[in-house]
C-alpha cells in the first residue's frame, strides 16, 4: 500500500483538523443550543446512525438532529413524505448547508473516517446496493470520508440501481487515483458545493425509494 494511503491521509486529516475544528466549534455551538431548545432536551441535540465503514465494519456516525421523533403509538407506515413532515424548518437549513454533518469531524478524529473518501452508506442501503449493483462492496476497501468525489460530482444518489452503479464507478475512480493532489482537489471543490447550498431537499428525497 502506498505511503500516502498508509500514513499520509491520516496526517492530512490531523493537520487540517487543527485549523478546521476551532472554526467548526464556532458554528456548532449555536446549532447545538438551538437544537437543545427546539427539541427541549440535551440528549436530542445529536443523532447517531449506524454506517458501513472500512471492510464492511460498522460504526456510529454523528449528526445534528434535524427531525422530530415519530408520534408515539402511530400506526402509519414510513414514507418519504412522513420524514419531510418531521423535518424541522431549522433542520432543512442544516441539511441544505450540510451543517448537520459538522459532528462527523469527531468521527474523523476517532479514525472512523477520513476527510475525503467514499461516503459511508447506511447499513440497509449498503445491503440493498450490494444485492442490486455488482461489485458495490469494493468501495469499502478504503475508509469512508466526510466528503468525496461522488458527492461533488453526482450529488445525492436516488436509490435506483443505475444511480448506485454510477456512484460506484466514481468511487472506484477515486480509489484508483488516491493521492494528496486528488484529496486536496476534492476538498477545494467541496467548499463552493457547500456554499451553493447543494444539500438535501425534500424534492430530491421524494424521488428516492
């Protein structure tokens, strides 16, 4: 394995985090306070979700909570529309600006992820994709990332076999070309992508199965 993949990526993460974390804290504190007031609980500030990481090992990813809990005792089936209704107005802002992803810097510090790499999928989505897209499991041959080449080129992926096959192609292209130059390019291209608000929207979500 090349030196950059063995050591360099981790060093790049730590070097950049030394400058990113202080700035991220400035943004994260008011978001945390708002969520504490919005959901009336310090325990509801963050949302943990199991994702698939390196070689298929799962880990818990951290995000700022953006949705209210389902109504207790409710018998209605889950739908995208129900998720949209549960998403708070502030939560939509967080998703559109990707500020809900800020707590994942902790995942990078812990070594669960790199700053750049294929985005980790939810367990159920990973299993679905492995069944419907040949070779999809190859993308977990490298640690996942906070941002990735597929995110800044393809954006959010509709849960359709063709869309996930295209995502796999981009991720494998990234894996084959892993280098300091490529990671820096992805990071630089992520900045305008985030500033343009190219995040989650109910319109794009409603097209997912």
